[in-house]
């Protein structure tokens, strides 16, 4: 049983190495890298925009509650 698990683990590792090699050197590798960079930048922009929006809403809420007093 353990022998089969070792074989399975080794095959999964080899397949992962092959997939990584294809992703790095294969057809479309440059486009994939650009897409990953673009997606990362978009994610960062969304996070920063969300933080700014939350901070603005909080400041507005605090400001408007002080004016009512």
C-alpha cells in the first residue's frame, strides 16, 4: 500500500515539474506571464480602491455625525 502511495506521489511531482516547464518555456508562456502580472496589478488596484472608499465613507459618517450634534 505504501509502495503505491510513493509511486503516486512521485508521479504527481513529475507531472507538476512538467507543467511548470511547459508554463515557463512553452507556447504562450510570455502571454501567460503578462496575464498574471496584469491580474496582480488589477487585484492590487481593487484592494487599494476599496480601502480608500471605506476610509472615505468612514470619514464622511464621522463628519456628518459631528455636525448633527
